């Protein structure tokens, strides 16, 4: 059996499932093949209802879990066909699943990802590792972000301090100091694309703001931006993590009232600035000596957002992770392939300095194919 792994990732936007086949070695992991398939709109709507609807009906969770398991298996088969691989070529799948609940405050903290791994194993014949977050939470952590551990293996250098910036539905940073003994810092800065996507979709701009053109056509509303920036999440110290169960349409209405009172393009421009500014403030506060920011995630394709980030960070080089060997589109899927490898090799997958866990732990549950 070749030492190849598959990573499956469905992010906060819930627009598609990403699948990658990866060979791990030195100096960088090798991306052998990638495949992306849009999530069926009916399933996406069902998931959005689960996340935002009240009350949560247990039967609907079960149905979504089964349907997502089948869809993740289907995407895996699509990847294998594209890569001319068979299930015998793959040691394991690392499946992130689809987060529908992520609560890290109080006595009953948890993080739930749907996409039944039993179904993935049964349909693909490949050992699957899933449920990566709850072991870290049980050890006192946030269960997120988990990708910073992968960032360390790919991007840390003694030459300069770097920040890895992932702009998915939620934006997060990983601070990699040049001192190899310095602890890694990583946390969710706040909304990345989630509010932008929501507002663009409401105004018939598709599922996202193509290249940021909608935002670029609007005017920044400074007073509204100030109201949004006063949300207590932004001033919380790390470790911290969040999701669309927090940053969503009700959150926006809570802060600024009737959304219909605003010019749609102006509000989009303001939401874009919120993403850019909260990322910038996090970097300035926790990574002030950074020389280079490497960007990954879907937000890298938002040209206007990238321009706003560079305007706020004029003295820092802003580049794609692709220039350093990892395609920005496939970073997170590759990370979960790596986390599956860590689990099967009985190695920790979390960084306590990032998640706040009491100690390193082996993440995930393993569902064997035989």
C-alpha cells in the first residue's frame, strides 16, 4: 500500500467539498490530485436550516449526517477517478466533515461535524479518520484552529517571522516566530467570507462576491463599521475560535438594526473592511514584528479584500502560500490528510499554545475498512 492520504474538507461557506490526494515527504507535502464538487443546493439549505433554525430536530441532524456521508464518499470516488488511483493506493482519509455546532464556552462545550464516517468507509473501502475537534476540547482546548500544526511543518523558518492567514468563512491566523523555540500562536480573528457571501447571495450576486466587485462599488460606512468592531469577540485574547453560528445575519441585525435601511453595496464595502481590519488588528497586536503574510483560503480570490489588507499592512509582504509550495485553494484539505497521518502514527495533532488544551493529544476517531 502506498503511503498516500486523502483529505476531505467542507468549510464554513458550505458551498463545496474539497478533496485532495497527498504524499507526505520532505521538504513539502506533494499534492498529487485535487477535486472539488459543489454541494447540492438542497443539502446546503438543509445544513443552513440546521445551523440557524430553532429548534434543532434530531431526525434532521441524522438525515444530514447520512446525506453528507454519502456525498463525501461520492467526492472521494471522483478524486480517485481523476487521479487514476484505487482505494488500495490510499492509507487513510482524513475527513473534517461539516461543522454544524461549535460552542467553546461554558461547561458543555463541543464541536459537531456531520458526514458519517461509517458511510464513507463503507462506500470507499478506505480507513477514515474523523471527529478531530472534540478530543482537544475534552483536554480543555477550543478544538480549533487545528491547521496551525500543519502550517508549522510547511512554513516555519528561522529567517523571518511569518503569519499564515486563512480566509475561509471565518478568518484565522497562525503566527510562526523565527525563533524555533517560541510557541506558535493561532486563532480565529472573526468573519472572513461568511458575512460577505451571505450579503452577496441576498442581493443576487451568486454565492460570493466575485473578485470583490460588489464591495468595491460601495462606500465605507464608518459609523456602522465602528458598531461592528465593538463586538466583544474581537477584544477577546486567544485562544479563541468561532463560526457562523456566531457571525451571521442575526448578529449583523443585532448590531445595526434593519439591514434594508442601507445601500447594499455600501454595506458590502463595510463588511469587507470589517474582515480586513479585524485581521489587521490581530496581526498588529499579536504579531507586530511579522515580515511576511502568506494567504490561503477562498478569500485570496477576493481582489478588493486583498487590496484592503495590503493597504492596512503596507510594510509587510503579502503573498499566496502557492509561492511557497502549497496551493492556497487546497491548504485545509491537505491539513486534514496530514492530521489523519498523525493519528494513524499515534502522534499529536493539536498545538496547546493555539487551542488552549492542557496538553498535546492524538486527535480523531479511526474507522477501519476491515
